[in-house]
């Protein structure tokens, strides 16, 4: 008796699309010409006073993280180095990402770029983008004539 197999003509295309998506999540490391995956994941929250960006950068030191503002763009960048080069051949698996990372965000024109603050604690980088005073919501009292 023959077994009936469900044929999906788009299965190959979905697999190809998945491979292409993974390729664009990777970055080329110029030092060795190899692709290194280091997608910087962030959460962005906004309220009346500021915008808060939280980025996961586990296992890094504060000196290896850069926060720059230039021409209305905020750039978070840095490098996590593989520190155990001496025993590299003894590893069975290396799944954590190493190498350079960079992520840029276009800042809204309501951002007070002179008062941006950044802090790093427990593997989380927090960047506080305060809003300019004129951009903050305010109540206007209506006068009775």
C-alpha cells in the first residue's frame, strides 16, 4: 500500500527566505573575513518625559560599549571579544556571538540631544533620551470671558 505524502510547492521558497533572512542578520568581520552574528536586540519605551532604549549586551565591559549621537542619529556599537583564544580548539560548541556590533536609530526632533544619558548594569545598556521642554505635553487653562 502506498503512503500519501502532502506536497507543499512553497516549502523550498520558505526555506530559502529563512536562509536569506539569517544572512542579513549577520555582519562581516573585517579582521578575519568571517561572518559573525551579533544582532543587537533592543526594547524602546516612550512616555511624556523621555524615550528609553534598553539593549542586551551580556558579558561585556562598559569600556567596550560606545554610544554616539551625530546628525540626529543615535548609534550603539562595540565589540565582544572571544577571550579564550588559547583553548579555542578545546571547545565543543561556541554559540554566543562575538565580534563587532552596531545599531543606529534616527532620533525624533523632540529629543534633547544635549542631555542624553547612558548607563550599563547587569548586561543591559540603558540610553535615556529626554524630550525637549517644548515637546512635553502641558495643560493650557481656558479663561472664561
